[in-house]
C-alpha cells in the first residue's frame, strides 16, 4: 500500500518537472516570436509554481518518511497481532483439548490407584514368599539334621553291631577255652582215676589187703574231690548284661 503511494508521489514529481520544461520551451519560443513585450510577466507565477513544487517535494519526502515509519509500526503491529493471534489460537486449541486432558488426567489417576493396589498386592506376595522361603529353609535344615542324625544312628548301630559281634566272638572264644579247659581237666581227672585204680589194683594183687585199697580210695576220693572243687575265676556278668541290653 505504501509502495503504491510512493510511486504516485514520484509520478506527480515527474509531471511537475515535465510541466516546468514545457514552460521553459514555451517562454523561449514566445521571446523568439517577439509577441510578448514584458518578459517578466509570468515570473511570479513560475516562482509560485516552483515554490509550491518544492513544498510539495519536501512534503512528499516527509510523507514518504512518515509512510515508511508508519509501515514499520504497522509491520510491528501486524507481527504483534499475528503473534497474539497465534497465542490466542493456541489457547483456543488448548481450551478445546482441556476436557480431554482432564479425562486423561482422571485416567492417569485411576491407573495410579490401580498400580498402587497392584504394588500393595505384590508387596504382600513378596512378604508371603519370603515367609515361605524361611519356612522352607527351616524345613530343609530340619531334614538335613534328621538325615545326619539317621546316618549317625546307622553308624552307631553298625558300631554296636560290630561290637556285639566282637563281644560275641570273644564270649564264644572264652566259652570254648573254658570248655577245652574243663575237657582237659576231665581227661586229667580220668587219667588220675585210672592211675590210682591201677596202683590200688597192683597193691591188692601183691598184698591182698583191701584196707589199703579203701585207704587209697579215700585218698583218691580226696584228690578227686579236690579236683572237682576247682572253679575257674571268670566273671561273665558284664558280658551277659551287654548282650541282653543289645
């Protein structure tokens, strides 16, 4: 708009310039013809026209500067208005989106509540799981101790069984030794009887005296009784108690 005004002012200046040139040419021709006697007759008019033209030129330049200044202000106002309009449009769209934003916010709040409840459930589940793990550890410890106790008991039973077998073997060996000792004593006693009988028989054959035989028999009976009175000093009470307890 201001560019068009500037062009119009420039065209008016050119028209004044062309009119001034025409007047100069017409004045020269008029002098050449010799029709005008007073050559200064149009000077005042020309001076007034030039003065007006200069004033108009000055006013045109001032108007152009003012127009440029106004154009800058209008541009600033337009830019500010566009900025305000843009902000208003953004505010308008924001206000239109506000209900949806409120709904979204409500949804987020509800989801947050649901997440909080879910977190509480997870925390309770983790606490319960921790308790189960502790119980399982205690049970595993108990089972391990029971297993170790069973192994220890089995080892002790094996040791006791081995000890029982060893004691039983020792007992059998002792019994066998005692029986062998008794058998040897019986053989020795039988041998003593036989030797005494033979001696008594020889004495009887030689002397025919039976009193000798009775005396010898009495002596032999004393010997036999003394052999029968022999007791072995073996204490089997501890062995019998242990075998009975096992």
